[in-house]
């Protein structure tokens, strides 16, 4: 196994173009596990740790440009207001040591359906900025996951950053695991309210071959909120609406049985998390709307 260590982003792109099978490594929290257990033996490792710009972020007027290697710890500590859903998901990642090393770019590159960042990115409607010597492009998060641990990157492309809309409404993340820390998700669920467009977006992890959205559930809830004028009157969401939303979220899953949980348990758990996160986010929205109305 050869080790490539470019000193700049341009050098990294050139190395990836010359060696398309090279596996990028930054935090290494996913890649090294596979190598240590001999599940993967790449011909080349492409070390990106000398490229400082990958650890930078920029808060714009409407979006956050998050470098691929920004550690989860930094997201938790510095971007909680702008990216609350991703910050909550970051809290659930493994241990403090891994949160200090791992970043969203690694989750995206590995594209495991159990990656903790995916539900939050789906719910927020992120875009993935990728680049090669041929140029750069942005891939909508809905188009990024193409199969089990597969993504839309071309062989010569690297992930440079993620563009995420700043939260304009409450966001939540919930995860079920076999213990409280250092655990791969049995299933996970993310939810984000987008008051300006009067829409809700979801993200489901570890309950299908890829991270997915519960689009039928979103469409149902968007229609129910609009029909009942919930966005305007701030009413409590009725139990029947919450239950139907939860049932549709569970139906969006296509899970498997494995050592961490059965398919039926995953569907059930996703439904429970969907109902709870909807309750939490809507109560937060109602509280914010009431405060703004009083002002």
C-alpha cells in the first residue's frame, strides 16, 4: 500500500487524477477500521491532512460552507445555531477522540447508511461540493447516495465542502443504538422545519440500503399543516396527524435484519422517532412564533 501526501488541494486533485483508486483519508475513523480488520486493502491512501482549507468553514447570509474535514467537535461548539440538526447528530458520533478527528466529508465519502450525519444533511437539503482536475460541481444531497456504501463521485473527484442552508426553523435528530456511546446506529431520524417555504424535510439512517427521505410523509404533513393553517395559528399538531406522519415514515424504510436489530424493530423505531421529533420541533416552533408575536 502506497501513501500519497499532497501539500495542497491542487496536488491532491492531481494525485487523485493519476491514481483514481486512491482512497482519501483525513480523520481516518472509517477507513482505518476497514483496513485494520482487513476488510479493505487499497493500493493507495491519499492523505488530506496537510490541506488546511478542508478544515475551514464560512457562514454566509443564507448558507454555511462546511469544509469536508471540519471536525464534529467544531460543528457542535461553533455552528450549533446555524446547523442545529447536524450539531445534534455530531453529539452522537462515537467518542470525544473520534469527534475531534472525524468530519462530515468522511461520512459522505464512505456513504454508509448508518453514518450519523446523513439524516441531518438530508433534512437540511444540503449540497456536496466536489472537484477534480476537470472542474467542480455541486451534487444535491438527494442525488448523492447511489447504493450501499456508494455515492455519486466520479473516480477522479474529491469532496471539498458541504453547503448547508442556515436553519430558519427548529431541527431535531434522534438515534437508536445498542448503547449510549461508541455505537453504530440501529436506526436514526432527522427532521427540519422550513417555515419560509412552509415545508418539512426528513432524513432516515440505517433503515434502508442508503440514507433516505420519507417523501410521502413529508407531502402528507406539508398538506396537513397548510390545510389546518398550522403555520399561521400555531396550533398543536393533532395526534392523528402525528400518527399518520409516523406511519408513513416507517413505511419509507427498507431495512434488513442484522446483529444490531431486526427489520421490524427498525421500522417501529423510526416511526416512534418520527412522532417524537415532530412533537419536539413543532413545540419549539410554536414557542418561537408566540415569542415573536408577543414582541
